[in-house]
């Protein structure tokens, strides 16, 4: 596992223009700018080094990526939802999101063994590029699939939680089994 | 270079500006496939046999049939981006007196094609036009069959066509040489290995196969129906002009632009559009060919505007002649009035200005979407953006996509040894940040009624 300290050093090396705040010894928050095309986005990345052995899924420990400015726009009435490939909330934070969904944890595309600088950040820029095309056309042209809905046949609270989390269940993020009914 | 086995070299070569690549992607979507080409040939040859059949008004009087217009110069395009529809122009050489009455020739050809009840084309949509008969196939493909009679004692392939317009009573003969023009064009239009390689590399990056691979696969699929695989031998693939000449591809784009303007813009409705053959003849004289497709479209459009401006200065309509047969005036029906050439000149100015805007702004999805859709219609913008992201994904998967520190994603030379997660490990010697691996955008969607 790469320590948060090493992530901070690496990010400072690769993205010297990004600010870095350390609210706790295990957490780092970077804020910087990405410009895949013409629009310049201010991006916030928050990462908390997991305690070993925490047993959390990659979806739980992942760096949380938010776009601070300009605010992400929605396309209402779109077949893929008003904003695809995001989480509206994440159990690790009280921030309201949305947070970008950047990898498939089932394929281990990101683990805590990875540097943020050559995974999360370029993937964010690619996500923003796809987002701009989606805004223009209503089609998500990048790679992507939606996490399979887990609400069908489940209790109302799970369904509500999934709806709140933008069709992704709380269980998928925390990998805690929901109570069976 | 075999780009399927040497992706690294290919990626280095593919330093194509994203705007240029987007226009290439639209052009590729316009082009007709080899299968469509063969189908078109089969259509017009079938029509010739039908017209020549026993009992037909032209029984045993068909000397030859050959493609003309855009088909003959490899600049044919789909009539709809999302469908396999296309229009074919064919010349039908008849063995009848050259001074035959035009109304009679067109009328008899119509009868010959329609045939008696129960014959093949009887229920097809068949229309008499002033110089040809148009047959619309059930799949939407149309064939314009123009009857001509070869003139003896004239240069090779010079013939007379028959013009009859019922509405105005116009009826006359005109000396033409469409075959001569096609041969002249094909011999004189410049090709470029640089353009061909880049156009094909772009195809490979987006579609996953080169033109030759596509042609072999298509041929193999059609052959497999009748032959065992072991019996089939790959035939050498003839690469057509629209894969190796930026000028021919530019012509295809200009034709698409013209069709969109005359179909969708109210101020063009009901007006005759500038014929493809005039645009093609002018394109031949538009100076040295660029390897860059966007520059090529701009150059041809500017040259055509310049010719129109010169004609306007003399208060005359544009005149363009067949370079293979000087008496054959291509501009005999367009422009009928100077207002028609003024309208087209204004269209060409829009084309040039919009493409220059694209070049100046650079690749921005919103601008690409609006400009390409405005110029080329239907889903041109979607096609370009879809291809852009497909290419980015292919590069990402092959480790040939890098990112500048500012966030711009660009094709890059692949690096090795990114597995070890040491500080700064993802930065290539070029200064580009190389993603460790490809990713998949997961997650959910925000429903419309979510109050976030």
C-alpha cells in the first residue's frame, strides 16, 4: 500500500501547481485544475489512507473526486440519467458530491497500491472529456457501465438508499451485506 | 508498415490534430462500402441486361453501360449517414440514331425498364427525368440511367445525350463525354501516401481494422457462403481513390455539405444544386493537394469561390467545361442565373469560415458537435465525438495515451515499467503523465427527480 505521505510527495512532484491540505495525518486533499479541452475545471481530490487491515472495498477507500468549478451540469430527460457515472454521496464523507466514478473495482482497476497521479488524475481528465461530449450529444462515448441496480426485489430502505446514491447501493460502496428481510 | 503488429510505431505516426481527425471520421462515415459499390454495379448491369432483353423497345440495342458521375471518380457518398443508401449515375450506350427524338428515347427507356406486369422492375418506383430515368430499389438505392449514343468520328467515348423537359417543352441533344472525364479525373487527381497512411491509421484506431483488412473480411464473408474456407484465396485489394487522395475525400465532404444545405435550408428549397461534376472539375484545378483534409476542403472551396467571383466581375454565370472534351459544357444547366452561383458562393464562405473556426478553437466537444452537424448534417457531430473517444480508449488500452500536466489527453509514445509505484513513475520522458492502465467509468446515474 502506498502511504498518504508518498501520495503527497508524488502529487507534488507530478502536479506542482496543485495545492495540498492535510486535515489529518491519514488524509490529504488536493485542489488543482484540469483542462481536457477549452474549459478549465477546478478539481478536488480527497484521499484517506485506510487503516490496516480495514477490509474495505476499493470503492470505499477510493480517492473522492469532485468538480468544484464550473459546477457539473445535468441533462434532464436523458436515457442515461441526468448525470451519468457519478455517485451522489459517499459513506466516507458528509460532502454532498457528486463524486466521479472512475474505475471498475471488480476488475481491480484501482487499489491502494496505485499512485493517484497516474490513475485518478488522468482518468478524471478523461471523464471530463467524456462529460463534455455527453453534454453536447446526450451520449456517453467513453468506456463505462453502470453498476447493476440492486434495488429490484429488495426492501424499500435499500431501494431508497440506492436511489439516493444514484442507483448504486450503499452496500456496493461499503461492501457490507444489507440485512436480509 | 503493419500497424496491426506495430502499434508503437503507428501511435508515433498518428500525430493527427484532433480537428483533422474529426473531419476524417465524418468523411469515413460518408463513404460507401465495397459491398455497396458492388451492389451498385450489380444494379446498373442488371438494368442494362433488362433493357437489352428480347421484347424490350431497346432489344439488342444496348452497347455498353458504365458508371458515371461520382461513382466513376470514386467520390460517391451515402445519401444518409446512418443508412446504406446511395445514388448511382450510369450511362447506357444505345445503338440507335444519334438524332433520335429526345422525348422518344427517354420515354422508350422508361417503358423498357418498367416492362410488362410481372417483370422485375414493374413495381419499382421509376421516374422519367429530363436526361435520365431514375429507378429506386426497395432498399432506397437509386440508379440514374442516362441514355446516350456514341458519335462516330469523334474522340473516344464522345456521345450525344437526349434532353427533354415536358414542363418547359425543351428538347435538344448535347454532346458529352462522361467516360472521358472520369478517366481524365482519375489519371490527374493527386494521391498522397502520407494522407493515405494517416487516413488508414485513423480508421484502424477507431474501427479496429485497416482498409485492406476490412476489404478482405468483407470479401471473405461473402465468399464463405458458397465456398469452403480452405478454397478461398485472398485477392489483392484495390485501394480506391477515396482512401488515398485528400482531394477526393474533400470532394465527398463538399458534396455532403451541398446536399445538406439544399435539403435543409429554406432559402435553398426548390433550387437546383451545383452538380457534382462541376465541383469535381474545378477541384482538379485547385492547386497542389494538401495532406491535411481540412486544409484541402478549404482550398477547394476557396478556389471555387474565386472562380465564381471572377464570373461575377464579368456579370456572367460561371462556365466550366469538360477537360477531356472541350465542347462539353458542364455548366449548361447550373447556374441558370447569377443568383444561383451567388447562393453557392455564400454557402462556400460559410463552409470555409466554419472550418477555420474549428481550426482556431481546436477540439472542443461542444464546438465540434455544433459545427460538424451544421455543416454535414444528421449525426456528423455525434460520429466525430464517438470516434474521438473510441480512439482515446484504444490509445489508453495500448498505453499510448498521455496527459499533459494541464489535463490535455494526447497520443503518446508508450512507456514501459509503469508497474512499480515509485514517485513520479507515471511521467514519461516527454513530460506526459502516462496512465497506469485503462479504466472503466462506473457508478450510477442521477435520476431526473434527484434533488442534488
